[in-house]
C-alpha cells in the first residue's frame, strides 16, 4: 500500500467514524415534532410556526407548528407527550404545575420543562375609533368582549382583570383573526388581547379601519399588578401606526416549553440554534428581540430541560439547582 493510499484510507475511516458517531448521537431523536402555538392572527402562531420551521430546516427533522387553544392546551399536550414542544406564559404554567389547570384540574403537570425566554405578553384592549370607548371606564355595561380562544392566557386572566376593574361584560371566544372581523363588523364591542406585540390581528385591523388602543390608567395598572401575576409594561408607540405615545399596560412572560423526557442532545441543539441566531429569530417575529439568555430569570416556575441547562451553562449562564431536574 502506498503512502497516498494509506492517507486516503485513514481519512475515509476517520470520516466514517465521525459520521457513525453523529448518527449514534441522533439515534434517540424523534422522527418528527410539533410545536403547539395558538390561534391564527396571534403572535404565538407566527412565532411558533416560524420557530418550528427553522428547527426542522436546520436539524433535518420533520416538524411544524400546530394551531391550538394556547398555553393551557400546550402545557397539557406537552405533559402527555402529544406535543414535543410548545409556547406558554408563566401564569398558566404555574397553575399547571400546581394541578390547577382549567383543562385538567387536580393533575400536576410535571413533564413540562422550560427551554428559553420568548418575550413579554402585554394585556391590551382594542376598540373601533367610533365606539365612544376611550378608556376602560368607558366600556358600557353588557359590552360584548372577545377574549381569544377558550382557555388561552387572555381568556384565563383578562376577564378576571376587567372584573377587578368593575367592568360588566358578555364573554365571546374565538380566534384572533375571527374576533378582529367581528369587531370590524360591529358584532362585538371590544377585543381584550394578551399576545406578543405587534399583534398580527391588530396590525391588520389598523390598516383596514380606524381603531383605538385603550391603555390602563396608573391606578388601574397598580391594582392589577397587586392582584395578578403580571408586571407593569409600556407598549412602545412604534408598535402600531395609531399610537402617538407609549401605552400603559401589564404583561406576563412567555417561555418555550418541551417534554422533560425529550432526548437531551435534541433539546441542546434546539436551544443552541435558537439562542445563537437571534437575527433569524427576529426575522420570524419582531418580539424575538427579547428571546435572549439574559431573560432566563423570568422563569421561576418550570424546571429547565437538561439539554437547555447544558447550553446555558456552557455559555456562562447560571441556572439555580432548584430549577434543574
């Protein structure tokens, strides 16, 4: 055997060994995956579907987003293994862990782990400009208010928030696009949104008709922060064409979630891809500017998946032991 032949043979053997090792590391990966999002017209659907496509393209695993009822349903389906991945706000996550999910009362959902922070979900109110509703106090008794899909974050918390503020209303559920059409047609009076901004349905509405974004007063904001698991928030004026200045609101953090029993290497690669390509994440939805490791602290509810923990710790981010499996 010549020297050249020996080199070529050794190189080929090394390449085969590396390829075999890589294949072995992926042997327990799922053949496909689904990301639970929410209704069309909401930020979850845009963010989750785009994120799923990026994972599928880069990791070579078939996958995509699925329309769901939002966080409560995502938490339940990830817990049971019907979904591999999903999106959730921290309020519903805390209730699910405590066995207080409205979809499964008494079931402590302990097979749900956090991956990485997404963004804050502001709670905001939209009406038609000609409705005569310029403040929350202007909402007339018996007004029909759309709260999004049943058991969504908005549907779970916004009715309680408005009741705390003394608003009397009739409840309407539906997808955000559908509710936007109903508002435009005069079939409902108000939409109470809880979604990452800009909300696609609101952006579409302001192009098609004249709408108002109703902000909380300082007193209303403080009352809600004191009563619910939310934080003060300002919707930047640049979010929508109709806003001339920042709008006072409240918000709740969102995290991506995964089944705790998913393979560590699979989740590590998903976390690595998501955290090291924020420019691509922002291309999916503008709110992903907040999908950065520095916002890890806003999950105080769910344990982090071991695959996510490995990436964060390799990159200098500390996750407390009590938040690890």
